[in-house]
């Protein structure tokens, strides 16, 4: 990368000076060595150091920083914890990263009305940590919940293993404080079941930082269930496991979670977590909850359905410690695979009835492209997470991986699904938007962004194909 010219350096210095005039001294980072920590998110194959980074602690500080960037015409990339797997928080060279990680306070808790209000930089798991002693929990539980921020969960409408019963972020989000690009602070929704007027909360949740910066969130909390029990079911084919999932859902049974792992992921997760997974081609983790009687009745029905699909092993957890290890293995899947290979994680979503076919086609496509594909995903709601293994040091391997990923995502749309279930479009899928959406569909979406961000300064070069978003920003 060539060194910046004098005009660029002068402009950067002026912007940084103005930001330091409204923010605490430690809230603005412009040293190139320090900004490199923010040059990518979880999609680490692509990197770009930002112009500067700001780390505010309050909504007022966010508003002040955005107002300056609005006046200067500087793009802003909102960032939670940087765990995005689709490049959703990747900067451009002319942008300011606005990170909310320091905004992590609990602002209000109301157990009678069952909500908690937090700053949006608070991590997912720590929301439950704030209320579990009083018998409550926050339901969405993405695998990165130890690190990911509520801000990012809202941006991508994240789900998790237990979303089959409790829903994803949008089903558990009651209200937000949103700062618009010009610094205007607006309140959307609030601590009630349903807000009057337009459903702007539904527009904001899943908007990938394109419309504003969420600084506070009001979240639904739930009483902890009386008990829960996971059961492991092993199969000799991935198609057989997929057919079992489809049959359980078709029967009208609603477990808390149905998670799928194929042999590759079973092996690496067992090596990583020592969870006691059986030796089989495909594994389902099915969890039910309730009273001991309810748990027993649900598992009996599930066992009966599964028997028609010839499981090679069925094992219920016998203790809380065993249950914890089972979930530790599943939630460690991405970390475990990262120990042995570079990988790209997809998240296309499909109708559950198509699981057997899609799993077979993914295996065929992997063989066609010469890359291994491991599968671990939320089988109950069809949210696929194929992990494509590649060698970042091998010339051409990343490009082959991306081409295979595009074919898998096209497959998901082909069978009636969509490009993303919870990771977002980011930069990973922006050029595939035309596979799912017509030009008219994308124009309607971009008109919404026009209203919230008329200068197109928020999270540039994301979601929409560059040919469309570039002309919009230039106009």
C-alpha cells in the first residue's frame, strides 16, 4: 500500500483533532499500529486499516462523534466485538470505526415486566449473567455469545442453538436507542409487548449498521425453565440425520434445540472439548425442557420418531456436568475447526424438509471443488453453517473456497431458503444479493437507507452490490 499523500494526512489530522475535541483523550485512536487491531472482523481473509477509531462510553459521545463525521463527510463503520463472520465490521481506508465495546453497563432491570435495558456493547452471555441469580435468562445464544456484543446481535439478527423455541434477536428485542448519522438520537420501541405505529424496530434489527448506531437496547428476559436435558443421537449418514430432523418438526414437537454435526465436526469438537460424542457419521443434539414428567414425555415421542430413521446410538445426558460438556463441544465448533485449518463459515437458511437433499449436494459440491466441508448448524430451523476448509497460504485456495461458498448459498436459495440466517450479508454475500432479490427488491431496500442515511456514510461497501451502492453514495 503506497504511503498517503500530504493532503490525506492533513485531512486525517483535522478529523482526529475535531473528534478529540468532543471525546475523552483515550477514546480516539489514530496511530496506524493501534488501528490495525480493527482492520478486520471474524472474516480475517480481508483487511484494511481505518482512518481512525473512536471508542465512546455514552450515547452523547456517540452522537457527538457521528455529527462530526456527518459534517466532514467521513464514512463510519459501527463495530461491536468484531466477531462478524461476513465482514460486517470491516473498515475502509477513509472511514472511522465507531466501537461500542466500552458501552457495557446494565441500565435497568424489571423482573415484573420481564425486561433488561443495557448498553449495546454488553456481551450476549453477560446479559444472562446479570439476571440468572434471580432465575431469569436472555434466550438468544449464538456460539460466540461469550464475546459477541448485543449491538452486533441486533445488527445481524443473531440466533443461536436455542432459537428453535425462543426465536432470534428480533423476537427478544423490545426497543433501542438509535443514533442517526447526523447525530440525532431517537428512541424506537420500549419496554412493552408491542409499540404503536410503523414497525421501525423490525427494520433496524438485521440492518447491519446501515441505518444508525444502536447504543442501548431493551431486551426481553424469561424465567429459567424447571429443567432441561440434551440427548445425543448418532446416525450412519448425514441424510438420515437430516430426515430425522424433518420428521420431528413435522410431528409438531418443539424441542428447545436441534443441532447437527457431521463426522468432521464431531471429531474436531471431541478433540477440543472431550464432550464424549459417539463415533458416527452424523450427530444430533436434541434438547427438551420442562418438568421431569414433561421432559420424559417429549423424549419418548422423539425416540419413537427417530427409531424410524435407524439411529446407531441414542444417549441421554445423565447429569448437569455431562449436559454442560455436550454444549461446550457444540459451542466450541468454530474454535475447534480453527485449530486445524483456515475456514470460511456460511449461514444460508433452508426449509427443514430439504435438509437431506441439501446435505447431499453440499458433499457433492465439496468433492467437485476439491475442498473439505464440515457441517454444524441449527438443524431445527434450517440455519445451515457449512465450514469450508482451505489453506490461506496456497495460491488460489481462497478463491476456490469463495466460489464453492457461492454455489452452496445459491443452492440454499434454489430450494426456497435465503442467503443468510444470522451472520448478515456484509461483504461476503453482497455480490450474491441478485440471486435472492430482484433489482426492484434491492431498490426498495436502498430507499429505506436513503431515508435513514441520505449521504450513505454508514457502513459503506456492505450488503448491496458495489455497482449499486457506489452510485448511490456518489449521487
